[in-house]
């Protein structure tokens, strides 16, 4: 295990009706914010009444409240720029994201862009480092990205989809009410459930030695998410299943499962290139296609790690590494099919995938640590993912 320092100041408020307490919590933040900007996506936050609930709670706590909708999946830097200009003109001093990962990532991007004199994209292309950020709070409506507790924000600019990480953008408050997940459309629910699994897998598949504690915690979390996912497919209003998934998903991306590790993130890098190419590709669905192919390509780098994964998560008991890995991947694919996710590129999109271009985009920066991937490796992985 490597040396590490870990600090997670997010106040997690979990359970029924917690949204109504957002105002008192934001008002009590350091600096006593006075003017809040709610950032949300489409009409679901309006139709469900959640937007009004959050707005009223903030107003009752004495804050001036503004709201700006329009965040879309795979959020764009153009919208972030609009948000920054609006917030500066209004004198906003805190942001409240109401939605999923796209809304929260957008609020985080605006939080660093508002006090910065240059263009916010400077942070995402490493021309600037985050030194200041407005406080961000999050009211979660879909458990997937884990952005409500993470230090990450991912934004698209044309066909480039990339991210930043800073403790300054970790939300100060995260509110999770599993009842809010009951009406998530099936394809988004399934994609979100695998996205949270992927956040754990990107940390689990490491060559760092002596990480048994976090490995065991990760294996338990993966099993819990899979049980919850199968229950949710049967009954989308299963509060207990959504509670398990919501809690696991929030901790999946707050750094806990990677303590003392060298993390990988190759599957995310490849998927970001895919959904940067076609913004209609749902992130978790793209990961469901990429991950089994990545596993088949890289397992020989550390067969013992993959055999442990198969044994502890899927109950695979095979002595031969090649047989164990093949059976493990088969069981992973079977699970993905059980929750109705695509597992091949041909199921993911009707468009011919330009694998060479995707590989170029994915490898603009160093990709992967379990196995460092060059463009030709990504091409090979995408070819494994093609399907019939």
C-alpha cells in the first residue's frame, strides 16, 4: 500500500425528505452564502416538484435564489461558459446542483470558472490549476457518477471529453433520497448502476501490493450493487435496493476504494472518447461495452488480480488462469445482459465506430496504469468489443 492523505468534508444527508433541509445546510456553510444558483437539467426536476422544493428551502433559509436549467448528458463547456457569465452578473456566491452527474459536474466547472479571470476550459486542458472555487451542494436525482462526493468534474468541448480533479470542488453537502430514483428510465438506471461499479473497478484493478482491506471492501460493494441492480430491474420502486445502490454509488467515487492504490481509469478514458464522438451514447452503457473487452485484453498483466476478482465477486473457482478469466468475463457479460445493457459496439450504436479515431482521442494523454495503453491497444480492445 502506498502512502496517502484523505479528507472528505462532504456532509452526506441520506434518506426520505432530506431535500427539504438543503436551505439550512447551505446557509450554514463557511462564509454564510447569500445568493444561490440552482443548476439543473431538463423538465424532470420541474415536473417532480423537486426544483420548487429546493428553491423554497433555500429561500426560507434567507438566501436569494436563482435557477438555470439546460444541462444535458455529456455536458458542454459552452453551457458552462453561459452559466459563469450569468452567475458573475448576478453576484452568485454558491451553487446547488439538482440532478445527476452531468448537473453536478457542470456546477463544479462553473464553481472554478466564476472566480477565474481566464476561460474555464484552461482547467480542463491543464493550462491552469484550481486555486479557488465557490461552494457546491448537490441534490442527487440519479445515483451513477458519484460526483456528489467526488473531487472530479468531466466536461466536453467538441469531440474532446476530459476532466479535472481538485479537493476544492468536492461538494460541501450531498443529499440522497432513494425515493427520487423510482422514476429513472430503465436504460439510464441500468447505465448508472454499472457506472458506479466501474468507478470501483477502475480502482480495484491495480498492481499495487498489500491493499487487501480496500480490495475486500470493493468486492463487497460490487456484490451489493449487483444484488440491488437485479432487484431494481424487477421492481424499479424497491426502496431498499435503491438505498444500497445509492450509498454504494456515492462512496464508489469519493476516493475511498482507491486509498493507497495506483488507479487505472483506462475504461473511462476509452468511453469518454466514445461518448465525445457521439454524445447520445450513455456513459454507463459505453462502459458496459468497453469493460469486458478491456478485461480480455489486459488480464495477463496480473492474472492473480483477475482470479481474485472472479472468485470473490462471481464465485469462479477455476485453477487455470485463462479458464478463470474467461468464465469471469462471461459472468460479467451475463449480469450486464440481465440488467439490459449493451455489451458490444453494435448494440451500443448503429453508427460505424471509427476505432482509429477513438483510439487517438483516448490516448491524447497517458492512458491506463494496470497496463499502459497505446493507440494500437485501444484499437484492439474496441475490435474485441465489436460483436456481431
